[in-house]
């Protein structure tokens, strides 16, 4: 997985009651774009350091 600041991170809910989460990647720790990422979550306005799992995908900004 590779990302850049400004890309969107989408994490799909893997369990019955889990919701899909979307966030904006605000910073990338490594020059090659590999995780972890600092993500600003759109649902609650919090920022967290994220190590994306297999249920996550990056949507690159244009």
C-alpha cells in the first residue's frame, strides 16, 4: 500500500455492526508512501496514526 498526503483512506467494516470509515491522509511517515499514516477521520474529526490492515484501501487524489 502506498499513499500521499491528500489521499483518502477507506476502511470497510468487517463485522456485522461495523461501519465503513473514511479519512483524509494528512501525513505519511515514509518517503516511499508506505504506512503508517496520520489520518483525519471524517466521521468524528479526530486524527490518529494508522497502520492499515487488509480491510483498508487508498483512493488517490487527482
